[in-house]
C-alpha cells in the first residue's frame, strides 16, 4: 500500500529512511525510533499517529503503534481491572469536577502504568520503532487530575517519568481550543475542564527541547505535513552525525 492520500503531495520529499535503517542495523548511532504524541482529548493525536506510522512504513521504516492505556487490556491490566470492579467504590466527583479515586483505583492505575512502562521498555530493548499515542505528559496529566496531585507532586512525577522512560527522538504536543475538541468528541465534561488540562499540558512541556507544538485546529493535511517535515528534519540531523 502506498502513502496515505494526505501525504501524496509530499511523496517526493526526501526521507533518509535507508540511511536510518542502515545505521540502526549496524548499531552505529540510532538504537530505535521513538516518536510521541501528547495533548488534550479531541486534539487529533491518534489520527496523526496512525497517519505518520502509515507513511513511515511505506518508506521502509517499520514502525508500530502504542497507546499508553492499551496496557489496560493486557493480562496484568485485566487482573487489576477485575479487582477494581469487586472492591472499588462508585466514582464520585470532587468540587473541581474530577473523580475521586480511592486506594484500590490508585493501585489499579499504578499497575496499568507499570504495564505501560514494561511495553515501552521491552519494545525499546528489542529495537522496535514506536509511535506512542500519549506519553509522559499525558500520564502525568491523567494521574495529577484523577488523584488530585499538588503542583509539587505533579512536577516530581514528571521528573520521575522522564528518568524512567526512553527519551523520544521527537515529541508532539497537539493543541486545540475547547470548542473544536468538543465538536470532535462528545465525552469531554466541560470547556472549563478542557482549558484547565490544556494549560497543565503547556506548563509541563514548557522548556522541553524534544517537544514540538502543533496547532491541531488547522486542516488535517496541513497538520500532517507539518508533523512530517519535523520528523524528516530530525531524521536527517541524526543520520548526518
């Protein structure tokens, strides 16, 4: 299958895929390809991730997709989920509109996170190329809001996860305003909560040199093009070292 139509008009853009693959096989400078997409719900992370994977695969760079909460469907996640269903109390909302989470749910979320880390590290050790739909900042936002972390605890969790997860070659923070996100997804609680999460993402990613900010409100073709230009540029820099 050829490149997806949204990439058809940039098909002639040079991709240093063959150099990348040779370097990887020879174990010279590139251990693996890791690209991440982060951002609020409805920003278009999954759409962009799948389109990029399709294009990389069509160019000879075999790449896999990983959604961070897919660990929920693993053996460990299913066991933890069954425990939650039997022991956890019904979810209530606090004054800020976020769900209250008891110890059992906190344990469950921790197990899911551990399983995600296992997935990421095992793929990295095996030399697999990954595009991750959600990564460190999404996990931090999830835990910070669900477990009501303080600002200092949120920062500490961010530093911890950055130290125990593989470093991405490049990460994208996809941003959209609340009105567009709510048009795309009907399960966003409120525009106020969306804006709070949006602000938290920006505060966490601010100053991170690996993160590229993407305006997800633009036309899909334009956003995909911008993502591809950034990835191609980064690959070019690596293979020229």
